[in-house]
C-alpha cells in the first residue's frame, strides 16, 4: 500500500493527516484520527494499524471508498515532517572510491566492513516541491538522491539479518548538502551540522509488498532518475548498494534502540559505471577531476531545477521530487 500526509485540520498535529493512496497515485482517503492521527502514530502501533490500512488500500484500489478524493501530490507534506530520528549512511562504495581517487587516495579496507553514518536533522523535513533555500552560493549547494527505509521499533543490538524485518516503509529523498561547509566541519573531526540542512522527501511511502520485483529483502533494485534543469543527470540503480538495509539499521541500533518512525537513508546512489550518471553534483565533480584534473560542474545556483523520480510499470513509485533553487 501507499501512504502520504496532508496538512492537518488539527493545528496540534504537525505531522499532518495520514492518507491511504491508490496504486496509481491519483486518489486518496483521509484516515480517521481514531485509527491514527498521523504516520508516526500509525508506526508506533503498526501491528494493529497496518492490517486496517491495508484493507482500506484494497478497497480504494477497487473504487469502493465513498469519501475518496482526487489527490494532488504537490499538496502533500513530507510523509513524516517531525520524526524521532534520521540516520544517513554511505552505502554505495563507488561513491567513496571516486572521492578518494579524485584526491589521489585509495579507499581503506575498513570502509568495506563498517558503513559510514551520521545522525541528521529529523524535524522540519521538507515536502517534495519545496524550494531549495540556497542561502549563499558560497556554501556549495548540492543535491543527493537517496532511498530510505522507515522502521517500527528496533531493539538495541538487533543484528543485520533481523533488522530488515523492522522496515515498515520505503521512500526516497533529496539530502540537500552545503559542500563547502562540509569541508570545514570535517576538519573538526566531530561531524556534520550546518552543512546538512533539512532534507526534502518524496510525497509517498510504500510498504515492502508494494515493491514486488524491486525489493529482495536487502536492496531496492530500481533506477533513481535524476534530472538537472530538465536534462538527464543520472539513473544509478540501487542494486549496487554494498551495505544492505539490514546492515544500515543494525549499525544505527548497535548501542541504542530505534523508535518507530526512524528514517534510515542509503546515502547518495552511486554505480561503478559512469555511464549510469550520478545522483549528486559532487560525484560528477569527482569524475571530472579523475578524468581531466579539473572540475567543470558548478554547485547549485538560483533558478536551477532538480527532479528525482523512480518509475516502475510506468507509475512513479514514490511520487516525484521537483525543486527549484531560490
């Protein structure tokens, strides 16, 4: 099933009203607050709520819901706007290899064993059509197309082979990054803060069973279609993810439990072949440095348009992300 969030009529509900969305993304039904006020509350009671949502989804797809309505995805919030946690990784080692090679370095063996991960901003998450607030072009604004899993409660120390069972939903997002601030923050040896503003999320989240032929229990094998200013920028596939979703969740919960509604990102999608293009500006810049010794591609500037989508059977899986830089 597919779910989304609309601005709530209840001003105390900052995460928005929960919707069940039809498989073709065209119609939706607003869920009664007695079942779940929002997506986070639904996830906190997932074993009881999910079967009822699934029944609603089934009837919606059969056009048996009297109070369903036409859905404009542009009106949706991020599926979760204020979440309990957000962990973002670097699960595609080709991204790390290009970065190291561009600097004349090699990837350490430890990078093949332990995923890189930081704890990001989990509140004020942006909708798919929100403008990208560049603030200052000197910050080195970049986009990063990523997949994400959203979990139910995950006990501390859950191993990777069990962790994937905690995935309730999948989605995609644009991890907006200020690359020039990254450089100064990495020098502190203490991690990202100002270089990672609020990310923008696709309007839809989908259950694993909705991804037949895409989700194999470890990875999402589908192209992430990225355009910059209306031109193809890349279509890397999730099948080259070196660390599985189970690996990432296990890493995040190694010393702490994760509560329902936690978001775990894959990091920028990246494939070994440059023919698949790229899902962020910085990796294209790495490739240019490797090939010619100089960078050609600029950082984001006012007026740029970033579009990210996943298409399966001619339908957008998560709804598109479509943002203009201001």
